[in-house]
C-alpha cells in the first residue's frame, strides 16, 4: 500500500458540511490569534446577556484584569457607579441591537479602581438564524488625548482672560498717563509736585510693561508668537535697546559702555522682539546694580553666531540659580535684599524669543556680590556694510505740529476719566478737542464740527468702535477725517482687524506721549499741506 493511500484511509475526504465547519473553525482560530496579539485596543466578546466571553492582551493592559479573572463576569463592572445607576451599560447593548453598532465616549473603571477616558464601540453579532449571539466590544484608552484637548481649551481660556485683563488694565492706565502728560506740561512745578509726577510716571510705565509681559507669556504658552523675520544689524538692536533704558540709567546715575565691532553683524530676526530682549536684560542689569554702577554691552562674531554680552557689577547670581532664573515666575532671593518688582517673567520671555530665533541665552556669575553676564547667541546671517534698508530706524519725532490752526479733534470713549484727561492734554498741546461719551453724541459732533481727527475707543457699551466707524465713513463731509482706533487690545490680529475695517491707525492704551505727538504731527501735515 502506498503511503498516500494510507493517509487517505486515515483521513477520508470531507463532505460539504465538514468543509464549512473546518473553515469556520479556521476563521475563528485566525481571528483569535490576530485579536489576541493586539495591545493598543481592548477587543473582547460578550455573550447575549453582556457577560465577558473572550479577552485579549489589549484588554488586560488597559483594564487590568487577567482572562481567568474576568471571563464570565458582566461587563458593567467597567463603568463607574453613576453610569451604572443611569443604566448606561444596558443602554449601550440595546442601541447596538437596534442599530447594529453603538459608539460612545466616557469614563471607565480599571481593576484597581482608577478611571480612564474610553472610546467604545459595541457591535451586535447574530448567528446564521439571525438570533443575537453576543457582542464585540472595542475600547481604546483616550485619557491622554482628552487631557491634551482640555489643556488646549484651558490655554485658550487663559489667553482670552489675559487679553481681557490687559484691556481693562490699559483702560485704567490711560487716564493716569494722560494726567502725567498734563503735569509734565506745567512750567516750573513745585518740587513736591514734580517728585509725585515723576513717581506716577515711573509706576505707570512699570505697570504697562507688566501688562505687556503677561500678554507675551500668554502668546508664548499658546504658541501664538508671530515673528516678522528680516535682516537686522546687531548694532541697530543694541543701540535701540540701550536707548530704551537711558531714562532709568540716568535716574540711577548709572552709565553704560558699548563695545561693537566696526563692521555690522547681521542676523535674521524680528527687530522689535530682539530689542525687547536687550531692553529686558539691560533693565535687569540696572535693577540689580547699585547707584552709579557701570554696565558693559559688547557684541562679537564667534564662528557662525554672534554673541551679545551684557555685564553688570551688581548683586550676582548663586550657581544653583543660573538655569532656573529663566523659568516662568522664578526670582532669585538675594539675602538682605527685598524681592524685585515684577512676576519673574522677563528672563523667561527673553529665553523664548531668543530660542524662536534659533539662538541661545545663558547667564554666568561668580556668585552673590560678583555681578553677572548674560550672553545671547544668535545665528549670524552675514557680515556686511549696511544698505539703506539696514540703517537704524530714526527715533520717533516728538516735535510740535507745524504752525497752523489747531486741529479739531473728537475723542470718543465711554471711560470719562480717560476721555477728559486726554482732552485736557490735547488742549495744552494747542488743539481744539471735544469729547463724546456715546456713539450718537460722536456722530452729532462729527457732523457739526467736521473734525480733522477722531480718536475712537473700540469697546463702548452701546455701539462699538467698528460700527461707529462705518457710520462715520458714510458721511461725505468726513471723507478727509483721520480716524484712529484707541484700544487696550494690541495683538497682531487686533491691528490687522482695525486696518481691514478702515481705521487709519491703531493706538494702544495707555498711549505713549511720543506716539501721540507723532500722530498729531502727521495729521497736522496732512491738514496744512506740509511736506
């Protein structure tokens, strides 16, 4: 007898029914093998009553039960008590029977009692006769994704809150800065008055910087910092940074020594943000240095990078704090010295802006009492002679407007203190301001006097500034009127919106006197036809 015949005698040919049964068992084996190896999903079967019938490796990993511990138990044990009381397990099975499939998300319970956020699919399974045989249940642990989604929502809400807070603070700072401007215009004030005026001026500036820092932190944490990259010379950045802190240095009788190479060093970056970095570092150097101290600033090429160093001879930094001082809300405690003003935001903002430029920032110090050096390293684009486009921007002009009739100005703001103090300031500057606290009054005033300039607050309770602007632009007699937005909102999106809506300019409260003077000069030249 041949070997093949012997095997044939032991295994006679299969009939059709036997063949179907063998294929079915093979399919089950293949299904169980594939599903059993899946670890990212809990995939298991329930009988028609909701008892666990099968269990895979993913189910054990996600839910914590071993096969022998869970098979035969009702799947409702995966639900928290409130969901069981609400009938969620039974509801899910009913929906799967009626619709064939049920999808849900919610909290589920592991063996150890911990909760996880689950994405669940329940599919009804029927036998050949159409009777319900059970269910296939697939569960995925979505806890991390849910936390990320909640974090995004929280970050957005925080950004909105900070923007609203900044807007409100700026609105209240505006009349203070206007009042300081009025006091600064008084000739020969009494020493006590001058001292109080200067103190208010400094504190308004400090509060304004804190508001700006809070907004920057909000944008950084939300990943919404927008940089306007362009070639910029290091000389320009350093000079503008030094200029920005000169009043503070003068008040503390401190002097600054700048050492820059003859050839300009060029980096590609956002000039305003880089100047802000230099301002923060120089401001810190002044703050932590004694009266009459010297601060050194230098820049030099180091291979493919440029290194900008700011060295002070002040209180110094402990070795253990050289890294942590760049963290948010970190302020080093110096023995015998009170905590510095601010929230510990400046250096964190510096690091973020430098890193967004592809650079690095580091601090060095021999310890308390030995001063500190902060070094900013930025990728060097090229060394070159400055072209006209690279030349430092001229300082803002703060001269009085050209000779001529006073400007007719309408101030529209529901904050009476802000509107009234700005009107007094403009009157002292030789102009003819009028105030409207409501949009209807502003329209009537505009038709009556046909102003050269309208300063419009955007956030009024009755009619907002954008709606008022559209009504003003519809009046033919006001075609030549310059309309400027006044707002505590100062994001790039805010500037873009006011421009797209048709405002000629956007001033941020509290308005800097130099910015206000520059606006008045531009409008005066337009009105009087000066070049």
